[in-house]
């Protein structure tokens, strides 16, 4: 019996021109989404390479200057000397010997590589900078740049696979199933079918199976196609796990909409009413609730203005300049081990600037941390209210799976902060001791290499969204099938 | 004469009767009450929170700008060029109607550091400090009218003709002597009036807020509100006429609903994203890294292929010839200041080239999206609405350009002062330590302030889009009248 109904339903679906058209449109949308999102991914990578390469070329040129100088010194039998800043070129040791100059005037870019699934969900990757310029600037200045993109397009949001899945897929599902029972009832075929030895629940289940099969086939094709199209390596364990999670989340999300359609059908209203109720639910869950949750989170925990800490940073800067010797003393105090022999504290422009920057960082850091704490509170609010809408749960899951959400970015930024400290330590030590840099030192300049977060961490972040989605689906399905028991087949 | 025409009993207007009937019937419909209540509630929430944000931001911005201008003056005695390095910050003003439409404000920086040697991008983009959930879109007056108002109109009107036809009352109605055109106008008036009721709270709050706004600060506010009202009115009418036309032409109400909701979903969700992607494809814009790398390279190698160092050498040689001296240190101005200023000026050309081309690309993308409005009227409406609310690219560019002009003025005045005041220090080593300036000198740079573009500039930019919107209105009206002349009286 099952097989008969499933076969029949599948044939009916395939013969419904409107559905076939919607499906074709959906496929076109996924192809377009994967392609346009992969452009964004490529654009970000190109940005990192361009500016990272440029800064590296500056250091390479400095290294070449230094090599020339070393050869000259070696030939003349002298010793390498440290160049003060702004030494006129052509005479004496080159700038390249000055660790402070090299560390401040060139930056190393800490780059966050995209995951293989990045094109499935653009997430925040169009606004979060994926390559952070690290140099001697203080930590607040290092993190202040944003990726640039036409703000008009940022407002509209990217056309990616996540958009197709979250926004468009439910429409397709609801179009297939808004009249699951109501149409049979309206045509009068429902009573006839149920005259056969099959329960309403089983009849419904078999109708669902045919639709699910279509849906899962589509989802599988989407994911594989999108990853393959964007050049993802399917042999990689990380990619495979992420892809599996993506399938799981997408199927769950689809199930939510099927279950909702069954629930609405079980109320026994006509097709037109069912259609309106389901369209309204779509609007509610996909558009209204997410924007309201967003409003709630940003109203309860508005990000404190960056204006405040800009003003505070300048106050600190002025203060440090007024008390410049004190700032310098403090700077040396913080680097006691590096005070030159005989306490010959240099007070040149660059040292003062660095002492200043350190003073500003100290003054601003508490504000910065409070700022971050507020953002965390905002995120926690969204996490709490995500269960109000499967679309929010799905968005969070998609971003985490694609590695374009806030979690992976925070993981990256932690490494950037560590790298920033390593960079500062490396150059500050040589600079304060007035040790000339050598070409060998250039090879020891800290390099950034991103360590991918463990899949366990990804799963940990995903768990609330996925479990939430699972529970909602389970609850809805139970309620829907319970509702079927009270369904009036005739009259 | 006027008296006479007033006293003469006017013939019963069929349009009025139909309109009254539609209006009353809609108001009595429970579904209307619910939808209208939800819509009104959302509008009130959106406008209230928008106003609260706007007011808080405007206050913060004014305070921060004041503080920053004072900090510039009170930065302490130092070399004027060091003062230019200390610089000043430009804080972006909120659009005068951004409480209604925050436009691109979450996605543009609102803080711009003006310092010697560098033209910076505006930083501190609110979206970077917000949860990813905000990418679902912001709920504000504009988005509700753009997204939900058409849906409300569709719900109210999809059965206007199709429903009566199904119930068999359409033929009956025509037998009363009403003309097809009158019927269309009557229904439009009745349903449009009911839809207006749902938007009334928006109008009330909007008026209250406008009364609270300081109109003297923005004399063009009235014009902005007027054009906004016209644009949204046209947008609503487009959907009203399309809905009635489709309802008249298609057989069953269910079909009319599917077609209309399909067009709505395409129009407000699919079309904007597709248009954005198309515009990116046609006018690609660089990422930050590419933008910076190109600009830095051009600063060294020169846009015209003549390296900046060579240009500067030539300039100094010419100057030495002009003053007939054999060393730049013998020039009658402080050479380091002269040098810094000249290098700034070489950079200006490079900055202008790159920043202008970035701005032009963004503008070209937006204009293309407006033009794609031939497929979806929401596209030109969104653009014009942001423009009129003062939260669009045009207002952002005015801000960034004002900041850059101020930066150039600040650097030029500081270097200019230095080059005259420190002329005796030419050739003295570590001379920069001996030249300090005080608050009086810093005051030759005026405090940073700027005025947003006038409504005329906004209309010049968005006139085409608004024209397209009104063309849509004419087309929709034509379609409705065509449908009126063609609709069937009975279900086939």
C-alpha cells in the first residue's frame, strides 16, 4: 500500500507543471547563489593576497637593503649599527636595521582562510575583515578596519545558498504540501482512499515520503553541486563532516516546514485558508520574528558607541603626551628587562610614539573589553530567542557550518591577538635594546598561520541550534499526527 | 453660481457607492482587523525604536564632535605637523529622517580619522558590532511599508473581482448600471481607503515626530517628507491596481492570490538580491586589500608613471632655480614643511583617483539596481527612500568628502604655518623639536562641521528612479483599466 501511494504521489508531483517550474527556479537560484557567493569568497582572498603581498614586498626590500649593508660592513670589517629613525637614505645603516621601524611601518597580515563550504553561506564574511594587518600599533587600532563593499549591497545581503535554503526552500515545500489533505477532501478522493485498509496517519506519512524523497534529492544535489562548483576538496575530513552537518541541518529545516503543513492541514480547513495560514507563517518565521529578535537584542544590549572609546583614546593620548617622560618611564618599566645598559633610555620620536601607543592601549582596553562584553550579551540574547524562529536557528547553523559566523571569527581573532603580542615582543625587544636587525632576524619574524578550530568546537556551537530545530520538528510532527486523529474525513 | 451648484442634488455617484461598500465590507472582515492591527503594531514599534535610536545617536554625535573639536585645540603645545598627526575625528550625522528609514547607516562607518599624510576610510560600522541576526534586515518604517504594505493590499484586494465572480454577484452588480470603469475605481477607492487605515498610526507618529524635530536645522525637511509620501503612495497604488487587475482577469480568487503573492515575493525578496549581484558583476568593486595595495603602490610610482620621488626632485630643482639658491635648505621657507606639503599634494591626486573611482563604482551599482526596477518597483523606491531620509550613499559621500576637505585644510594650514614660522630652522638637525605651536595656532583650523546635501541634490540623484516608479504607477493603472474592460462576469 505504502509503495503504491508513494509511487502515485511522486508521479503526480512530477506531472504538476507549476511544481516542476518552481523546482527548476530553485535549482537555478542555488547555482546562481553558489556562484555569486564564491565570487565574494574569491574577492576576500584576493584582498588578503594583494595587501599581504604588498607589505611583504616592503619587508623584502628592507631585507635586500640590509643584505647590502651587511656585505659592506663585512667587507670593511666593521660592526653592524642600529639606524635611528628618519636617517637620510644612502649614508650609514639603513632603516632596515631598526626593529621599531620595521615592526611599525610594515604589517604582517593574519589571514583567515575560507572553509570549503564558505560559498554555502556568506554569513558575516562580507563585513568581517578576513585579513588583519598586524604591526606595532595597539590592539584597538589593529582591529579597527572593516572589509569594504558597497553598503547598499551589504544592506540587501548576498544571494547565497543559505538564502535559497532559508527563504525560498520553504516556499517550494509549502507549495507542494499546503493542500496535502484539503485537496483530496475537496475532490472527494480522501474518503475513497481511506476506504482501503490504510489509516489517515499512514496515508499522510506515505504522501510525505514521496515529497521528502524529492526534497532530499534536491538538497543533496545542491550541497554537492555547490561545494564542487566552488572547488571544495571533498576528500578532506573537515569538509565531509561540515557537509554532513549541512545536510542534516537542511533536512531538519525542511522537515519543519513539512510538519507545519501537516499540522495546518490537520485542522481541516480548505486549501485556500491553509495556503493563507502557511504563507502567513512563512512571513512570520522568516521575516517578522527574526527582525523583531534582532530589534530586541540590539535594544536590550545596544553596542556601546565606538565614539566613546575614540574620545577616551584621545584623552589618554593627550595625557600621555603631556606627561611624556612619565609615559616613557612607564613603557620602560613594562619592559624592564629591555632597559639598555647604563639606563640610557632613548627618547627619540619612535620610542615616544610607542610609549604613547602603549599608554593609550592601557587606557582604552577596559572600555574595549566592556564593549566586547556587551556584544557577547547581545549574541547571548539572540541565542536565547533563536528558538522562536527556525529561520534564526538555521541561519546560525549555516554560518557556523560554513565557517562564516561569529564563532569561527572569534577563534581567528584570538589567534590574531596572540600573533600581535608575538610581533610586538619580537620587535620591541630588539628595538629597545637598540640591537640592529640582521638578515637572519628577518627569517625569524613571526609569521601567522591560522589553526583551524576543532570540529568539536563547531559542534558545540551548533548543538543548541540543531537540537532546538530537532525538538521543534519532533514536537510539531507529534502535534500534527495527533491532530490527524481528530480529523473529520467527511463533512 | 457656486451656491447654486451646491444646492442642486448631485446624481448618485456609482464610484462612491461601490467604494463605500468595499470600505465597509473590508473593515468588518475579521481578517482585516487582525492584519491591520498587526501591521499598525509593527509600525508603531518600528517608528518608536527608530526614533529612540535616532535621538540617542544624534545627541551622541553632536557631543562627540564637540569633544573632538575641543581636543584638537587643547592637544597641548607641539610641533604643528605633530598636531596634524594628532588630527581630528569627523563623526557622521544621522540622516534627518533616518528614524523612518535607516537605509545604509548600519553598513557605513560613522567615524573618520583626519590625520596628516593619509586619507582614511570611515570606520566603526554598526553592523560589525551587531549579531548576524540583523542580516535578516532591520525593522523600520520604510521596510514595513516596502515589504508588508503590498502584502496587506494583496490580501485585501485579491478577491475584489474574482470573489464576486465566484459568488455570482458580479453579473448582478453590473446589472445595476455601474460601468466597468466605475466599478474598478470604486473598488480601488474602497480598498485603498481601508489599507490607508492600517497606515494611519504611521502617519500620526510621523507627524508627531516631525513636530519634535528641529526644522530650522533642516529647512528641506518638509520637501523630503512630501516626496517620501508621494513615493510610498505611488508604491501602494501600484500594488493596488495590480491586485485589482489580476483579480479581474484571473478566474478564481485562489489563482489571483498565488500570482500576486508570487509577484510580491519575487519583488521584495528575490529581485533586490538578484539586482545587487548583477550590479556587482557589471561594476566590480575592489576589496579593502586590493584597494589599499593599489593606492599605496600608486603613491610611490605615480598615477602618470612618473615616480613621486622624481616629481618631487624636479619640483625642488625648479624652486631652487626660481629663488636662485644652490641648496633647498637655503630656500626662504622651512624646507621639511614644504616637502611634507608637496608630498601631500602628490598624494591628493592618487587618493582622489582611487576614492572617486570607488565611489563611482558604488553609485553605478546603485543606479543599475534602480534601472532594474523595471522588473520590481521596490528597487527605485528603496533607493529614493534612503536618499530622502538622508541615510544613503549620497549623504555618506557628502560626509566623507567634507572630512577629506577638512583634513586637507588642516594639514595645509599646519604645514603652511610651519614653513613660514620655522624658516630660521632650515638645516638645523632635530629642528622639529624646537618648533612648537599652541592653541592659538591650532585655532587657524576651524572646527569640523558639515551640511548634508540639500533635497534638490537628492532629487537630482533619484529623479530617474522616482520617474520609473511613477511609470510603474501609470502602467499598473493602465493594466487595471484594461482588466476592467476585459473581465468576465461569470466563472467559465
